[in-house]
C-alpha cells in the first residue's frame, strides 16, 4: 500500500474519532450543567483543558463562557481540534483516497461534514444543542459501522483501526485528568452527591456508565480508574484500545504479536505491557496527572514512530 494512502486512512479515522469524542464531552457537560443549574466558567473550562488547547483558546476568546467554549470546540477553524476542523481533515483525507475506500464511506463522511458545516453557518447551535451533539456522536459511530461493513479488512483497514484506537486511548486519559485536577472545586465535595454526579458524568463521557454499573455497581473512584484504564474488555478502556491498536499494527507488518519488528511496535508493546502489569492503586498513588502526562507523551511517541516508519517519503528523509 502506498504510504500516502495508508496515512490518509490513518488520519481519516483519527479525525472522525476526535470529532465524536469532542461531541461526547460537550453533550455530557450540557446535561451536567442542567443538573447543576450552572453556567459558570468552572463548568466549561475543563472541556478546553481536555483537548489541551487552553493557550489557543485565550488567544481568541476573553473568557471560557458556555457560548465561547461551544464555538471554539465545535465550529472554530482556528482550532485544529474543533469538530468542524476535524471533519474538514477527515473529508480531505477521504477525498484523496476515494478509489480505496467504499462509496458508502465517502458519502457518509461528506454528509457528516456538511451537516456540521450547515449548523455552524446558521450562527451555531441554539435550543436544540443536545440533539445536534447527539447527531454528531451517532454519525461518528455510524462511520465505524459502515467502515467495518464495507471496507476489506486488510492493510488499509488496519491502519484505520490503529488510528481510531490510539485516538480513543488518548481521549480517555484526558477526561480522567480533568476530573482529578479541575472539575472538583474543593476537598469538602469528595464523597458528596456532587462528587458522585461528576464521576457519573465522567463515565458517561466515555459511554461507560451502564457497563461500569454492571461490573462494579457503586461509584467508587478507584474502580472507575480501573475500569477506564485497565479493563481488557470495555472498548473505550485505555488498555483495551492499546491492545486493539497493537493487534492491527502487527497485522500490518505480519510480525509476531509477542515480539516487535519496528520502532512503533516496540514502543506500543512497552506501553501496553506497562499498563497490563499495573493496578488502579498504583496509578492513584503515583498521581493521576503524572500518569496522564506520561501516557500522552508515550502515545505521541508511538504516533511519531508510526509516521517515520510507514508514512515518511524519500523526500522527507533526504
């Protein structure tokens, strides 16, 4: 497969996953703001922090109000991680490889982009905010289903799987970081109904609330960390995502899954092993923020190694 094609499939999948994840964060926060009857900055700044774009936000907006944050995360083309920017990127990737992907994939991603663009052109979301973000979530999930049902599960499909699961692992780590360091305003709230409401919102941000309840029942922070980081079966848990990405990476190279034949396989294998042999207590005692920082650094290192190994053209490395 041409490196250009592989790279486009990889980024197309990452961009769609990113758009869906941002919509999920926003949708949950809209529901939470109604439960708390709050529109304050404390409620909306964490969404910007989740994407790591605080500095960029303050270059264009004076305060993290609900309206400013929704505009920045949804429609702002100056924000490369906004939903619209992500779908622009996904659509451009899909357009460049229309001969490789299915017609259904192209039609869906094009309509997905146009739906969001049209709402943004109508001066943003209004009374039907929740419906709009639920449509984005559903469209992202539909794209995964269409891809699985209409694209041959060969090398190109595995590049898409790898990109999707690496993006998902990164976003799950970020929502945990926000809960630990921003959402809880003061120590006296720990263990309160307010605290439980926020932990429940965090689970819903990862579409994990019902599955967590089935596994653990009560809302206990250490169990939530275990479920979202270390669970091997839940599809948005970090370890599960890294395992699926590892499977696809080895399918691409044809190497032994228990060994490595290139740098991205080595780095991803080391990252996955470090999680497979840790515990929620280890993570909490180390510090969630420190864990997340290290996780994001290592996920980025895997992505860079993948790019240098599979996507670099001769002109890039000359």
